[in-house]
């Protein structure tokens, strides 16, 4: 079975994510490496870094980070581009400091300029990021998106196009989000749809580049392009998909993390992990 976990809060310090993860039954983690709704983050202290590295080593868990939602590498606005690259550089440096190997990033939105222009801007921004961090170890994990508005990456081919256009594709990999894929039009509900979706991902980017999975059910229907995550089995995707992916041998070593609603009692992820392990 896959390495199941959740996106866990880092309130009070990144190292505290492990204790929170253990309490709800995680076997993998996703965290923010800074406040995701602000441009600037507080510096990580030496003590926090050491505590995180100790906890990480003791856990044996695969850990990934998710980048700030403010970053838009596809923006035609020059100032926002510069700010976005600086923020991405900062987050990748934090990942390296903590020893986190992958940073999940929504590729960006073209804001009306068109898909081609947007893909090009994203590729050039990733090149600038790589130039500013020649020694970086953490990879950027491009996430497939729901396709709301002008966001790029709802079609796996767009992720493939970004990978094909950067100077050094070895700095990149991908993250698959089940809610986003479903609302973007990939019908994951039955065996044929599942096979077709991963064949499409294989064709567009190659499954060897799949580095992480977000397991989210979808509140809205197939092709709705509405990014609303649902509790596992409370949405539109259905149990067959989740049973299939958590037992798919090709993905057995990947972190598969929940970004589902926590619910009024805050225990949503714990319940979802129990659900997934029972499939
Ligand atoms: Zn996601
Ligand atoms: Zn989402």
C-alpha cells in the first residue's frame, strides 16, 4: 500500500508537523515551509531546522512541501513575475535547509494572454529560478490543476509542455491531484478511465516523473473545473478510484497526501486515512 498521509499544520514550528502527523496516523507528510498566504516568511531558526531533521529521520516518512498560492509564474505582470520567482527561490532554499526533496507548485495562470504564452512564461520563470539556485537539491513538483479561470496545467499535456521547454528538466517532477484531474475532465471512476488517465500522464510527462499524489475527492462533477475538495468517498469520484490508486504497485513508494476538509472536529484527515486503509 502507498505511503498515506496528509497536509499537516506547521503552526508553532515546522518540526511540530511530525507529532501532529503521528497523532492522526500519517505515514507521509505535506507541509508549508512558510505562511502560504504571505509573500515573506519568518526565518527558520537553527533549533527548528535541527528538530525538523531529527524528527524527519526518526519518522522515515516521505515529506513534501506545498508552495504559497500567491506565486504565479505565468503572470504577464512583470512585478508579480519578479515577486513570484523570488518567493519560489526562498521556498526552495527552505526545502533544502530542511532536507525536503520536493515543493509542489501550481504552474500558474496566464491571465488572458493565452495558454502558449503562459506556458512560455512559466518555463522562463523556472529557468530564472534555476539560475538563481544552481546548487538547489529540492525539485519543483508541478501539480495538475482544476482548470479554473486561466490556470495552466489542467491538461497533462500542458505540464509536459513546460517540462519540454525548460533548460534543465531534471529540476522538475510532477504531483497528481485526483480532485483536480477529475474536475478537469479525466474520468477516474472506472478501470478504463483510470488506465486512460495514467496513460495520458505517462504520455505527457512519463510516470517516472510522478513524485507525489494528492488524494482528494471532488465536490463538483466531472469536467466542472471547480476546485472544491471533498472528504474521501463523500464526493463524486467514488471508492473504486481510491482503492485502485492506493494499491497501485507503480506508486507504492510515493507520498499520497490528503488535502480534504478537516470538519468541525478537526479530525477529517484521520477519518480519511482510516477510510483509505480500509479499501
Ligand atoms: Zn493538490
Ligand atoms: Zn485543489
